[in-house]
């Protein structure tokens, strides 16, 4: 869908937008994980509510949306945490980019690019040293465009 980009409105979400944060996260998870069950979805919703309430108040979680004709068409989140400093994040502040998502019918209009610009600006204002993410295959191009690189060290995880 070709959009009139002059009618796109970008906003930073706040504490009062809790239900919107949850809806957008569930929409993203539903598209990227076709095996999301209703039971898991309810558990995730309860966990998200607790998480967002705590971290939004501490300014450790940022949500950016894009609206077109009063409809939310895209979103991105940045979770900010602090770890012991090292040569990558000198001050210990690290951002984790989540939920970079544009609804399918609104893709290919530069919306995610603009949202990424806003998220990176917010990260700089919060004195974040590094932003990390897990990229989908579709999202890799935009991340490389912004200078993200694949880590030199191997990423590993243990699911408990």
C-alpha cells in the first residue's frame, strides 16, 4: 500500500499506554511464532503487564509507534538495562531492540527506517552504549543499513 508519508505520525508511548504495549507485542509474537498457544498467550500477557508497569516507570523501556489515519501501523521497543561495563558498553547501559514490526499491508514505505532513527535517538539520549537485537531474516537489511553488525563472539543461550 502506498501511503502519503506526510500523514504518518510517530509517537513515544507512555505509562498510560500499557494495554497498547501489550496488544502490539502480542500481534508481533503471533506473526513471528505460529505456535503461540492461547495458554501461552495468556501467560505472556500477564507477564508483560507486570514487566511494563515496572520498567516504564523507571524509564527503562521505550515504545515508539507510527500511526496512519489513526491506525497504528508500526512499532518498535527498546529495553534498557545495565550490566557491568566492558569495552563494548563503557557505562554499562545496553539497549535491547524488540518488536520492530510493521503490519504487512503498510510495509515498504520507510516506516521502520524512521522508527529505527527515533529509537536510536532515544537510546543516545538515555546514554546507552550499545544496542543489541535478534533479527528476523526480513529485518536484517534495515539493521545493517543502520550499522548493526553480527557479533564476533558466538551468541549462546540456555532455556530454563
